[in-house]
């Protein structure tokens, strides 16, 4: 799909989410939309993209998450946020960022509501992002 088409569809999805009465649903839709838009920002409108293949730098991830770049690197080193190293810099897949944003490790309010989960699944399905596992699980580094 071309970047311009992704942006257009994203706008439609965000309008639909804005009509929801559930604050969690809207918050997750906005977070996911923001992540996609920032990941696509440096790309030309006519470029073909597969969102499931897009990776961003730690600087872009920090912008998406509204966190300090060094803190994002610390999350990667502690295996809280998945990343790979490429040319001496971490790259984080967009799908991993969306997964992290929907987790209780990032969201102060804890696990998203059922309606919010459905919205996030719809976002992922639209762009063939890997399914996000929103079930509570052990914190990284904890004994199972």
C-alpha cells in the first residue's frame, strides 16, 4: 500500500475511533495512529510500504512513546522493548512499539478494556500488523 493511502485510511480509522464513548478505545487508537504517522513521516507519499516490516530508530521510538531516547535504550537493554541492532543503532519494529504501548508496562491505567482491545485489533488487521497479545503476563525478568 502507498504511504498516502495508509495515511488516508488512518484518518478514517481515527474518525471512527473519535465517535467511541470509551476513553481507552480512543486513547489506544490515537497512540497507534501517532505511531504509524511518525514511522511514515520520512517516507515519500508514493512509496509502497508494508507496515508489518517497518522499523524505526530509537529516536523515532522515543518520539512515538514520548520518552527520552536514553530511557528507550534502557528499555531495550532490559528486554522490555524488543529491538535489533543494525549499523550500531537499535531498530524497533512498529508492531513491537504498538505491542509495548498497549501493555501495562506503558499504560498507567493497566490493561486496556475489551472495547479498546477490539479497536487495536482492527488497526492491526487493517495493515496486517502481527496480532498484539494484550493478555497480562509476567513482567520481563521475573520468575515464571
